[in-house]
């Protein structure tokens, strides 16, 4: 045991014995979902996040000076886990970063029959190559159309943002958050990010619309967005509702065990009935 | 050492191997139109599959990030399985309800169902990007219990086993294994009940796959009742297929049928059409119910509205009426036409949900590549080859000769 840990341990143990405040829950680190708050009013469209994202995850690095990619709205792809888009709005041009939303109850993980798509304990949704069999049901299910598939590979992978899961385990922030020069991106616990977001909206009602995208969309997402203009002008889907997507299949899945055990019993009953019918007919005929 | 001195078991084994070899050999005539058409398709399909497995799915398919599921899933698996539903309906009628009238067709229907599952559900493997990981959801190192796909995959596997058991008495008879046949026949009812239960769940499960595609499927086709609609339509789709396949087999495999099969043919078709009529109207009223419940008449004014009316009226309501009329008039030809229309309707419905009305507003729509279509034709051809081989050798439509 390391010295520091030893002190921590004895200190906490002492507190417990003293019966002052520490409960068992406080000794074990609490698992809370993390997320990122995107303040689109602060984004200047420099695309530094795109570059660092590609570098971090060994993807082709975009040539942001010359590729003119902001001209048209882009989607994430099998070589880009995130993209920045430019939108002409009533309040001038606005830049929006787009990547996996890291839903609280993701459709992709509910869809995955091998648990390759996995909601980690702290919130990021990651893809695990050793489990995936490439059925692409996650792509069918994702309301944001985020998972992308390498169609031209014999060892195809699903490519999507992992919120830099490896970096988070090392105690670092996601690469894009660290690279952002204007603090448009902020990493933290979702609970705390929601408070910050509300403070900004309430404190500057003239600068923000009264909505935090991701607060309750599809049951809430890890990534949250603030905007000065209505979100439908920024390419956000407004028709997704607040029901977590896995709930669309729960009724069906609950019915499965009922049918699996109820139907055979019913069929056996029918069969017995048919048999006894035959016997009674045979007896009458005699 | 003379022949007599050999142990009995070895002798039996040699006899068995010789019998199998003689049965595997193709029988003349070789240059039938069917062979001439399907052999090039099968060879071409094989070449395409070599490209698919050495260059990736993108080399031969038109799949994209927008359309992750194409013709191989939408037609081969989702539609193919619906049309293979005949087996569980017929086994229900014959083994559970003990209706002897349909006994002559039970073997051939189960064979058809089994092969359809092997080939069409098997086609799923061609579409998997990482097929070597297919063992993961089977051996239990990673079970996605909350996935509809997990349920469908497992039920496919277990249903194939159940159908194989249902068909196994015929194989035992073909091989002359009388004791084993008796034993296998005894467990048929169990296999049938298990099979019907699995079918109910995976037929509806195929529909449930699309529940999370809410917002991607045109609202005229998306409803929370997709699983029930898929189940109801698989009943008359399966029955219609049995009617059509029966009619074709009746002509093509005349020589392999005994008189019992030939004589009861028309009676059976009319009887099956009766069941199909009930199922198709139940399905139609379910469709109507969702239509009214979701106030969908407001959506009928464009192409998609027209397309929907075409599917529901021309290919559900009209074949339903034709089947009913055919039963009343005892006219087998009207029943056959009605069955074909009903089959087209189910194909259209499955393709609409999985491909055509899926991302109906996308800028670039998906259309299958010629390679995807050839591979599909290859799968159908291979299935018919195996079917023909089994029917011409095993006592499927006749009593055993041995």
C-alpha cells in the first residue's frame, strides 16, 4: 500500500469510527456520467478539434487551411469521428461541432447483440472490436446516425467518437476539449455541466435560446449544446422526442418470456383437446 | 481375409458410405433449362463472393453509411424468412390440431422451411462485416440480452434445429434406420411446439428490429405494432407460398409423388386458402387500425401515399378477396393468382420497411448493385438445387421404397 493511500485509508477509517460524517458510499468513489458542454456562441470554427481528434485516433488528418470543408454541411464518416459545420442563421454564421452524443440510454448499445457497443460506467459509449460481428444494427438504430462502417476493408471497424475513453482513464480530458482555444468545449460531470449551462442561459437570456439540447433529447445525452439561435437552424433533429430509444423495444422484449413459456403450454392444451375430440368421435363411431 | 470375416459394423458402414455416394451422384437429364440457367448464376455468384471476402462489402454492394442494410438483409433475410413461415403453420395444423387432411404436404413444407432458413438466414453471414465474431453471441462470452437482434439470431439457430428434427424421420427412413425413425417420430410433437413458439417470436422479432429506426422509416410504415403486423403477415405469406410451391411441385416432381399426394392436391389447396383468407383479413384490419389510429390519411397525397395504397389495397385487400372468392367457388386457379398477389404484397411490405421507405427523404437513395442481385439469385438457385436433390432421393412426397 502506498503511503498516501494508507493515510487516506486510515483517515477515512478514523472518521467512520468516530461516526461523524463518512458513510460507506463516500469511501467508494461515486460513478457519475461525464459529458461535454458545447457553447456554439463561442465557437470560431477553427477546426483545431478536428485536427487533434484525427491525430489522437490515427485517422487521416484534414488539411483545414485548404480543404474548404466548411462550404457544405458534412456528416461524420469512417475517417472522421467529428466534424465542424458552418450554418447561416438569423444571427450570422454559427459553427457547430458534431460527433457521437453519448446518450444516457443509447440505442446502439441496446441494439448490439454482442455488447460490442458499450456504455462505460462513466458515460462514454465505446466500440469494442473483439466483440463486434459487423451486423450494423447499431447504425440502423442510432437516432443521430453516428456509427460509421468501413465498407472497403476486410477487417472493417465501426468508427465513432469514444469521448477519448483511453485518455479519460489516464485522467486527461478529451483531446478536442483540450485543443479548443476559445473554451467553446467544456468537459465535466453532466450534472455540473447542466448547472453551468443553466447559469449561462438564465444569466444572459438575450444571448441564448431557452433550451439546452441534450438535456432531455432521447432521454438525455452526454454532450450538451447551447445556442443563440433555435436549434433547428443548426442542423439538429428536433423530432426525436424525449423517450430513450431502447424503450421502443422493451414492450416487445417483455413479451418474449411470456410467449416463450405461455405459448407451448397453450399449444399442448390445444393438442390434448384435438386428441380427446378424436377419441370421442372414434367411440361414437364404434 | 474374406468378406464374411469382417466385423458386422464395418460391413454396415461400407454399405452406408456406398449408398450415400450413389445418392450424391447427379441423375440425368443433365441439360435441363433449370440447370442451364442456374449453373452460370451460381458460378458468377461464387466469383462475386470471392471479391466480397477479399475486398470488403463495399467492393460488390451499394451499401452506404446512410443505408447500412441493403438487399441481402431486406430481401434475403427479412423477406425470405417471412415467406418461409409456411412450415410452422402447417406443422401447427397437422401435429397440434391433428388435421390428417394436410399430412401429405407436411414433409415437403418442413423441408422447404428448413432449407429456406439455412440459406436465407445463412445469407446473413455474407452480410456480416466481421463474420469471425459470429461465435460471440453464441458461446456466451458476450450476450447482448437486451438486443432484439440477439433474440432473432438465437431463434434462427434453434428453429433450424427444431425443423431439422421435424424433418429427420424422413432422413432416417431414407437411410433405412427404422428404430431411429421411430424414436425421432416420437419427439416430433415436442419439436413442433418448440418450433411454433420460436417462429412466433422471431417472425415478430424481425419486425421489432425496426422499432428503433423510428424517424427513419416513413410514418405510413412505422408503427409500434410492426412486430404484430410482421407475425400476422408471415402466416398468410407462408400459406400462399405453400400453395404456390405445392402447385409447382405437383407439376415438376410428379414422378416422385404417390397417388395419395396427387389426389388430395386440390382439396388441400382450397383448405389452405381458407386459413390464408382469415389471416390476410386479420392483417388487413390491423393495418387499417394503425392507419386510423395514427390519422395517416393526411399523408396519402404524395408518392408515398400512393405507394402505400398500392401495397395495402392492390396487394393485400384484393388478394384477400380473391382468396375468399376462390374458396367459395372452389376455383384453384383464382386461389393461385390470389396467392401470388399476396406474396408480392408481403415482399413489397418487407422491402418498403427495410429499404424503400427507409430514409425515404435521403438525398441519395439506395439501389442494389447487380452483384447483390446475382448473389441473391445464387442463394435461391442453391436452395432449389438442394431441395431437388432431397425430393428426388428421400421419401418426402411418397412412402419409402426401401
